[in-house]
């Protein structure tokens, strides 16, 4: 019996030594990626592991629909990864949770410079001068339009400002009365918010603690949004357009505000012989400065405070945001690079559809940086639905929206007061 | 003292079960109840100092929240239509499976029970194909009768019926087994006596099977009702509550508030609201059944 025990312990000790030894050499970091990005990033990571033999990266792919829940649950359960892709509207929330590492000092030591990024998108990663993420790819909205139908009414260029957008819509409606010039889906909050941004609305006021939707700037933008429903220029309700690509090809809708992923979809779903009919354009503006603002969306790469391998993790972030990898990532996913240098590459310069995006990237605005934004956006969407079916007057809808938003922000207000004391 | 002496051994025997129940049931339920009077949210997750006791405010907000009423309406729709249908289907199938003329009884019993034990996520993939507006089998069959294709899961009028059909298919096997057990406990002499009296099949069913099954039926009705009030996984995997919140159930709403927005306080108050509703409906059902018996 004694001998058996002795053998057992010596084997156990031997094994544990061996384990320790190997983990000294290779550090393993966990990376979470969402949806298609989480899948495609694996190819880039292979390259990273080849270049850094001492670092092993475990990639976990999480569907977008459950990403947010999963992250919050992981935070509560203390099982966050080292590095993660994070939708940049979620950054304020995770900063509030004090779970993100401040990257200011790491950036100082790094070869990456702030100037390498588009300012609008970089700004979304900053909370009170602290940097909490590096932009990975950009997701903004531009105007996809039917070039051939624009030609047919004598418009050679896309609308540059709101007046032109109105005028071209009316002209298109007159020529094609059974169709709709623009598609503003009532189940999205993006169009209203983009129009609001273009008109300089701040959406929230008093240190982001009250809704500011009844104010003149947003009201004007909202009336502009309403204009398209009122004059039958946009289909009401979702049921009329069950397949956007089909409706667009048929000319049932002629303009659509959407994001970069649809470049690939349009190329795939519109028949080959009809590819010449569509084009992209930057957003119209309220004044003479073109383009008007659009959403600074997209994902950032963040480093969690709980990480035990911060140096290795930062290396991975640097690697994924480098020009070369950003271009590789673009060719695989169609996600637009956040790195300015990448945009000088011929792949992007020669693509006629990304040109509008390149122009748009110079004028991006982020949504208010409060953890409650997702919740507020839902209410904004509801207000859009209400105006599309002419439920009540604009003043009333916006008054209700402000009320809803004020209720959501109640906790934030009480905390602001508490922190002042 | 005497009491403990007398029941001491009994306490000893139930102690493990009670301990487990205490820590994994009573404590969480009590904690949740307390939580429903706080504004536990994402800020509280960051720092527990940010929790405030807000009394009945969660419940007040809940009652004025139109989304709660939508969810309650949808859930009631599901319970009122789906519940009885499910019981009727289970009973009919049980009678068929138990019938004397039926062959391969065990085989069919197993077949009908299979949906109960398959995972909902795998099943939902199949049902999504069945419901597909263009390539789905159901629309293909409807087309045969020259009925226009229906966008089952994309249309707010049809989404809930689609969920009900799927839920019944998924769950009827369980109740069927209980009914079969009930049917088998009915003494054969009763049917023989009825036969001698010249009763037809319907009279036998109405005058013998139904009354003899009443206890089983009460049990099945209550269990089904409670289960159907907790509708969650079907809409969660099939529609995520859409389109236009037409399949948003109370438990799904609770899940969204709890794990999507992390407003735990509010979410827990929904849970207790649901508890009160289920409790009230169950009491009513029991009373109603008792009255009928007298």
C-alpha cells in the first residue's frame, strides 16, 4: 500500500512539474468574436499564432443575437475573456461596470497612433478622456439608390442635401406612382437618429440625464422623417417589403439607407445582368457641407480588466488593427477597415461602392454615450412607428418619447446627484 | 420536546431534502422577492452601493407598461386557445392508443412521446422549415387546396397560431401518457355493463370514460395551464417575441428585462406578478371543478 502511494505521489508531482513548465512558455488568451466576424477571425488568428509562437489564442464564436446577454452574464459570473469584440455602443455600459481596461498608457507605448483612425469612430471608444477600445471595423449607413431610375428623371448625381432628397423623391413618385422613392423601415431607429444627427440634435441633455427630443433641432429632423410617410414616399409598415433586394431590383423602392454588409448582399442578390442599376452615395446634409453626418457604428476590440495576460492580449489587438490584417479581414467579411492606411490600398480604392463609405467616414457622429442607449433606441424606434401610421401629432409623440426616455434615465440622474454629494 | 422525540427520526430522514430545498429554493425565492422592491440594474451590478429600495415602484411601472399588457394578452391567448386544444388532442390520442382495435400500441405510444423528449432547439429548426413561407411543407399542402401561402412566422396574425401548433405537437405526448394511465384504471366491467344496456360508443365515452377520468383531467388541466403560462422556449427559439411583439410572452419579457437590459428588480417583479396570476387561476380552476362535482 505504501509503495503504491509513493508511486502515485511521485507521478503526480512529476506531472504537475511538467504542466507548470509548459505553461511558463506559452500563454493562452481567450478571444470572443461575434457572428461571421468570430468565424472569419480564426484565419487571421492562425497567422498571429505563427508570428507569436509563445501566445496561443482560443477563439470562441458567439451569435450576435445573444452576444450582449452573454457578456453581461459572463461579467456577473466573473468569466469574461481576455480580448473581445464589442459593439461600440456597448462600451459605455461596460465602462460603467468598470470591466474594461483603460488603454491610454498602452497606446502611448505602441506604434499605433490616434491619427491612424477616423476621428468619429475613434471618439466612440473614449469616455471622459479614457480610451477603452480600439476600432476594429466601421459600420455606418449610407444611401443605396437606383442609379438607372435617377437617370430616367434626369438626376445625374445623388441628393446632396435634404431639399434635394425631397425633390428627387417627389419627382420619382410622379414618374413611378405605384412605387416608393425611399424605404425607411419603421422597425429601425437608425433613419430618425441619423436625420437628427445631421440637424445637430444632441438627443439627450443635462449631462445626458434627460431626453431632449422635443427640442427644435430634433423636431425639425423628425418632421423631415415624417414628410416621407405623409406624402406616401416611403412604404408604411413592414409587410409591403418582405424582401428588400427583390423590391429594390423591381424598383418598388428606389433608395434605402443601410450599411456596408449590403454591398456584398446587393452584389449577390441582384441578378448579374442588372448590377449596373445600383450605386451608393454618402448621406445628404442640411447645409452646404457634404456629406451630412451618419452613425459611427461598428465594433471595437477591448481588453478586460480581469485579463491575466494583458501584454499578450494587447499584442493581439495591435495585430488585428494593423493595415495588413484589416485588409485581409475586409476581403473576407466585407467589414470596412477602421485604419486609415488600409483605405489607401487598391482593393478599396478601386471598389466603386465603397467610395461613398470612404467619404462618409469623415463625418461620423456617435450616439449618446450612456449605458441606457440600447433601451432608449427601442423607444425611438417606437416613436418612428407611431409617426408612420399617423397615430398622433409630432409634438405629442416627441413629448411621450421624452417621458419614456426620462423614465429610463431616472437611475442615472439619481446616481449623478449622489456622486456630486 | 416530546414532539421532537416523537418525530425526531422523521426529521432526520427529511433533513437532506429540506436542506437542499432551503438553499436552492426558499433562499433564492425570498431573495428574489426582496429584489423586486429594489431597482437592481446594470449600475447595481457595477457597485452594490447603487441599489435603492423603491417599494412598489417596479409593480407600479409594470402595470403602466403597455408591453406587459401585450405580453399578458399574448400569454392568455396561448393559454386559452392552446391549453384546451392540447388537452383535447392528448385525450383523443390516448383513447386511440388505448383502443382495443389498435395494433402496435407500444410502438405508437413511443412515437407520440418522442417530441416530448427531443430538444426544442433541434425541433425548432425543423419547424422553421415547415413554416417557411416559400419552401415550407405546410404552405405546400395549403397550396394543394389553393390557399394562398401564409408567412407563418413573419405575420403578426399567424405567428401565435404557428407557435400554438408547434407547442401542442411538442407537448401532447406527456399528457397522453397520463391519460392512458387513467384510461387503464377504469374497470372493464363498466363498459361491459353498458354494452349489455345497449349503449353506443359515444354514450360509453360520455357516461363512463369522462366521469371516471375527471380526477386525471383536473390534474392534466392544471399542469398544462401552469406550463402554458410559462411559455418561453418556443417563441425564444422561433421568433424572439416578434413580429411586432405578437409572440412576446410574459416569461420572454421577463427574460429580456433580466438578461438583456439587466434590470433584475423589474424582471423579478414580473415573475411575482406571473406567480400571482397562475396562483389565482389555479385556485379558481380547483374551485370550479369542486363545484361541478357537487
